[in-house]
């Protein structure tokens, strides 16, 4: 391990021990804000400290095993111990390197997931519904909660567009790589002659903007229209101007929300989505300028992106960004998304490590 990294790890270990003492002081608990800040810092450093301590102990084991190689009676045992310790050291160093990577502060946030039917008409709308179900099932498997923000139902099922909010710890960090184009190849429900069609949907994952960090949006920059809700919802929904359409004039972003009966609730939801969209546009701009992201793993949610192909006839899913093909489409649509997400996260971390080493 490099000397500069060892110095950094020693500093982190000392800081972690210092924080342990500070957090144990009874006076600090009375200062809720300071206690919260120090606790967050301690949690971030604790895993690094544990790995570093394990690494130091393992280095002593390597030294001891190396010395025992000269003893004929225990040479075989020493060789086995040395082999194990060297591999363990390598694993710990990889883990430490990943823990030392700069963290995206948005990774811990909840997020909005916007799914839109692109090319393919009714079949694209139906597949939008399939993607929605996939993300909801994945959220359930991780004990996250989902909330419908806005939807536009397709004529023959599915959705022309739908926005949901997924709430939980680390949501955005897991789902941010879903942004981009999702292509489906299958015989549509609307096809009478059994021909395979290709349709596309786009997904945009937008971190929720925390109240303390919310962008200041001038009221004069907004054009707010009210209109009557369409679709299911009862007599009250269809006869009152409860639906909201907000246009952000400087960026041209338009958000509609009509799923609540209250105009105020629809407006609050629409403003949350608008803030997330504007914030995501800034994040995307920074990502393009970042030296860490060499390949387009983080999609923009644009139609030109092509993240994945879902081929139903072959039960196949291909992620084109990392050239990964899996023959378990059924499992993935049932919410087992980690089969795709984990390899992408590992590739992303490898790219960042490569950038840091350069």
C-alpha cells in the first residue's frame, strides 16, 4: 500500500477515535445539531477504520508466517497461512480503496423515477407499465416505499408517462444508473400475426432535493395553469380544477400533476418534481465535466441513450454500457435488479479508481 494512503488511513483512524470520545460526552447530546453532524462523520469513517485495523493485524500475520517458513516442522502450515493472509490483504486493500473513493452526496437520497413511452406507440406504453412494476418490486425487496406522483394512462394499458417517488436509504445510489433508454423486443399484445416488435421507453432518475438544499425558484419564473383532472377518480376529481401544470420559463421544464384531489397537494408534488428536474440537469452537466466518469454509465434519460435491451423470446437482458448479457429476464422483471445494478456499480468504482491512479 502506498505511503500516502497509509498516512491518510492513520489520520482517519485517529479522527475516528477522537469522534468516539466526543460522542461519548454527555454535554454533546444536548446540542442536537452538532451531535448529528459528528455522528454522520463518525459513521462515514468507521468502516474505513475497521478495514485499516484488520489490514494492520493481517500484516503482522504475514510477517509471522514469513518467518516461520524457515522452520521445517511448521513450514507447510506457514505456507498455507501466508497464502491466505496475502489474499486477505489484497481483498482488504481493494475494499479500502473503494471506501476512500469520493462519495456522491446524492447517493443517500430518495429519488423520483420518471418513465416515458418513447417509440412504439401502445406497446411502448405497455412496457412502461412493466418497468414500473419492476421498480416497485425492487423497492419492496429493499423495504423502500413508493408513492405515485403523476401518471398518464395508455389507451391499451400501461402508461404514456408516469412519475413515482421512491423513499429510503441509499435509493438514488442504487437506481441512478437506470437513467436512459430501455429497449424491448417481443411480440406485442396488440400484434395479431406474431411478429416481434422493437419499442423503447426512457427512464430518468432524479434525486429528491432536500428542504435545506432546495433551489430558490422565483415565482415570476413560473407559469402555473389549472385544469380539470382526466381519467379515474370520481365525480369530484373530474368536475374541479384540481390538476396543476407548472412551466419553468427559464429552462422550459413542464410538470403536470393531477393524481391528488387537492389542488394544493398537486402543486406541492409538481414543485418537488420541478426542483428535482432542475437539480438533475445541473448534476448531469457536472458529470459530463467530471474526470471520474469516462464512460456513459450515468444515462441522461434521453431517447438517444440505449442502456438495455429486454428480449422476451430469448429471456435475455443485455446492458450495453458494460457488455453484460443475462438470460434471466423473468427474474429481473420480478424485481431482482441487483443482478444488473451490482456489476454496473463495480464498473463505476473501477473507472473511478483508474481515474484516481492516473
